[in-house]
């Protein structure tokens, strides 16, 4: 009985070292990308990771594309999206486990696509900030 407990404790300690205390246990992360362009402008998206292609979508104003995942053991989960509206096209990292501060997006990662840029919601400060401009 001592061996399984030792394995569990060792695994948890290793995950704390690799991912930090906020990401120590496997949990599901939820991403929502919302079309906030306004003016009836449609947003075309194509989001994917190395392992998962979420397909091409057309979002009307106010609509969202949502998905969830568990960060991989190596802490290298990366999702990127290609956005197109009117004549504007841009591809950005929408979730990057290696570069995103854990306090910014732990369980719920909200993204707002606006005419002046792409905004991320910070769980830590409970506020929106512009992550990317269109140029």
C-alpha cells in the first residue's frame, strides 16, 4: 500500500516543479474566442494545435468558438488561430502554455476579437488587455 502512495506523491511533486504550483494537477482549460467586431461583421476563424485541428468557422457578431483541453505533461500546449474579417488577416497564438503567465489564464481563457485588435482577459486582474494589433 505504501508504494502507490509514494508514486502519487512523487508525481505531484514533479508536476509542481515542472508547471508551478498553480498548474500542479491536470485540469481542463476552457478557451472562448468571441467575435466583438460589431457592425454585423463576420469573423472567419481557423484554430488548431499540433494535435487538434478545430476546423474553419464563421462567427457572426457576438458568437463564440469554444473548446477545452488538458495541458500536456511537458507544459508545451499551444493553440493558434488564423482570423479573417473584411480584408484583415492575422495568425496569433491564442494559448501558449510556455509563454503565458499562469495567473493570466488558468481555467478560463477568454479572447475578444475587436476592430482595434485581439484582447485577452486576465483572470488575475479580472480585466481585458490588448494582446495583438492587426498591423
